[in-house]
C-alpha cells in the first residue's frame, strides 16, 4: 500500500532514519535526536522517523513509519537502505534525510547526512580477540566497506569525537565531517569517597556489554592480583554487568575469574537497576579500548563520581573538564591494582582533565547540530 504523506503547506520535512536502533546507547541517540528536533526546528518543520517499531517512539511531534522486518538479516537491511528508501524518498521529498546508523542510503533529498556511531572499522583486533569473538572480527573487516558505500553522497558526516573525524578523513578522503558531542555539559555535584570502616566496602562499577574491546579482563586480573584477596573481598566490590550467558567472551571471563573474591558479576541491568547501581557505587571504572563516546563516563560524572578510565583519546574527550579522574593504561592490570589499593588506603590523587573544544565544524549539543544540518534550507 502506498503511503500518502503529502507535504503540509509551507512546511519543510526532515526524515530521521533509525530502523536498526532498538535499545542501549544508540537508541538513546535516536530519542535525544528527536527530542531536540522539536525545539531546534520548530513548527515550520515536519519530522518523519523511520523506525523498527512505532511503539518505540512516543510523542505527537514525530510521524513514524515502521520497518519491522529490517532486522531479519543484513540483506534485509541493505535492501531497505538501497532500494526501499530510494522509492520512499521520492514520495516524501525531504529537505533533509538524516541517517542515524552508519549506512548511507541511496535516496533523493535536498540534503543528506550520516551519523556514524560505530567505531569498529578503526579497531585493531588481536588474534586472541578474533578467536574469542569471530563475529566481531568479521564485522571490523567488513564494516569499513559498508561505511564507504555511497558515503560521498552525504553533505555531512557526523561523528561524536575528534579522533573519529580524523579516522574518517584518513580512510575516506574529502568529507565534511561534523564533531557533535551527544552529551550536554552539566554542572557536576561533588561527592567524596566513603571513609573505610569494617562495615563499609568500596564499590566500583563497570556498566558495559560483553564485547572483547570492553576489556573486562584487565579489571578481573587487577582484582585477582590484590594482596590477601579473601580479606580484601570484604573491603572491595567490583560490579561487572556480565554473567557468562552473553557470549563466548563472557563465558571465558567467568571460567577464569568467576570465583575471584571481590568480583561481582551482576549481569545485564535494566535502566532503573543500573541507575540504582550508579547511586550505590563509589567509583566508576571504564577500561574500554574502543568507544564513540562512553556514555557511562558522562552519567557517572553528572553524579560527581570519581572516575578511573582508560588512557585513550575517546576517554579524555568524554571526561571533558573534571577534577576527579585518573587515566590508566588499559593494557596494564598492575596499574589498575595499584589504583584500587590507593583508593582503599585513602591516598588517591586525581590528576583531573581539561577540555578544549574541537575545531569547526563542531556542535556541543543536539540543538546546535540540528542548526548546522538545516542551515540554509
């Protein structure tokens, strides 16, 4: 059945394509994007969202078209992106077509933009990681070709950090790449570490999915190396959001470290549950080797939590201006062990971090990004 979306008189139209986003941080990107569109674009624009299921999106501002079959396979996804959307774009006649999930569609629009959320093509996977998670290894090899297909059709490519802009320009040549931070800078409330008593243990939290680049093993090895581990189990708890059911990688970690005192494998958590863990934890740890942003860093920072994070470019940009942070080599468990001990002994000294805004084009929030994308339309 042909969809009849005749343009309202004098209204411009923005299409936001997000047919592959259903949960997690990437889905939050969609919600934030649509929420900001209402404020940034105003009543003179109509926003059409292309989604997996209509019931994922609430609110009267956005008109939704669903594609429930798109996640059946990669072939289904590419068929929709390169065939179905071409026909749909001719019906919708958008002023702006904004794709939020990495693949450039073959469409007709006055202006086209791609939001690149997946950093996998720029990760150097080790042989061990490829053996543990072969699907991710294949993904890293093939995804750069999916990124590259038709990428120069875009008027803008949007990434979340400077290192990703540099990576895209190096790999694909001349592109108009906008760095757009997905988090609005917030004032952070101050919290202090607890005074260690016989009744109080210090809780470290690492909320992440069970993927090899998340680097859970550096924390596991660091806790195992703590002196007198059984005694220290009463003083330290490192909560990890895996339980061994998620993947071969998770099963390997549970086999190696499942009985290690001080480690608490709590499994994946609902949004409400993870908010409770944020409130209960004393320190956020984040040793991931690969991120487009690293949302838990921003969430913990907003709560004023101390941060122990990987010494990586993404982490420094995500942390921004913040005093209570230490950057640690993600490949050195001994350094993580030492910092755990420093916190337990009350002698931790945070180095802090300062943030310098990226070169233009740059958007510090979603409203600014919408203005850049629609300027002149």
